[in-house]
């Protein structure tokens, strides 16, 4: 089990939100790059041992999650699940996933994530997002979303994206609920495998704009966006899975009709 364990925040925040707090994603990135770390602590739980850093530029103070895991193994035998060859667990994939999400219009479902260096270590720094619970707790307590349709559509978007990047650790603890009851996706350090496979049963509906973005996606665009965070083989695998996703959604449309598949 790997999760960041974000706290439950309903009515109270860690600190008042300043009028100067950056809200645009470009502003958030700029703040994270220039701000200094004034406090830090380990987040409880999870095997990647992420840190919660408090950043300040003198005017604004905000938290972020710093993840430095960068592990490779020829053979990995998990406690549960299949053995994996050429196993990778890397902070780089968090940045690659964030940038790829931007290409397909899903950046609002992920925290802004950049490369960051602190105390001699390099890793992925992700903007702290206030949440009310994770999906594990929501299901356990049988909490119904106020708008089930909007929630389910977010879940379909997440499933499509998870198949695109072949995220092998999309567990319930990595799916968070925002105060507006939108899905937030976290932790892609075990994504971007080299297999040209998808799980068709996971995909029964698809966001129309996401589908069009998938169809327009090219290896060159991924390469330009991901930079050094994805290898050529990893990009090739993403494109092969893209082809399978588009083929699968087209087959669903032919079978059930566009109105029952795309929304």
C-alpha cells in the first residue's frame, strides 16, 4: 500500500489563504521554484517516504510533497501481484504523468508537479491540495458524492489515463476527493511500463474531449512535453497504448452508439 495520506480538510485549512496565493498553474510552478523551505516533516505511511515541505517566498506560504524515490530492479517480487521484470519506481514519472495529463486536458485532476532539489536530493515536488478524504475511506464509510454523475465521469477519465500510462499502482489511497467533490490522482512513480497492453474492461465510457485529445496525441508532442523524464521506449509504449484505447473506444461506439459511450 502506497499513499501520501493527505489530511482531511473540510472547514479548516492549515493557514488562511492569502489573496496573493498563486492559482494559475504557471504561477504555482513559479512559486514552487522560487520559494524557500521553512519547515518539513515526514508523511506517515507509504513506502516511498515522501516529505511534506512548507514553502514561503515571504508573501505566500504553502505546502508541497517532495518525493525522491528512484529505484530500479532487474526482478521485483511484490508481496501481492505478479513478478515484474525491469522494475522501476521513480519520482520522474510523477512529472511525466503531470505533463502528459496536460496534453490530454486532465491537468486539473493532478497537483502541479516540478523537479526540485533540496538538501542534496533531487525529486518531484507536488503542490499540496486540500482534500476531504481518499477513495478508500469514501467506500468504507459509504459516502455518496453529491453529484454521482460528475464523480463517475471523473473516475472514467482517471481510468483512461491510468491505462494510457500503464500505472501499476493505482490504488484507492492514491485517489483523493477534493472539497468540490472532484477526483484528484496522485503518485505515478510506478507508471510508464513498456507493455503495449490495456485492460479493456476498465474502459466503458470516455470524455469526448479526452478522446479527441488522445486521437491528436503524437510521439513528438509527448517527447517535447516530457523531456528527459521519459525514454524513447516509454514514449513508444504510451503511443501503442493510445492506439489500443482509441481502437477500443471506437469499438464501443460502434457497438453501443456514441451517446452511450462519449460524454
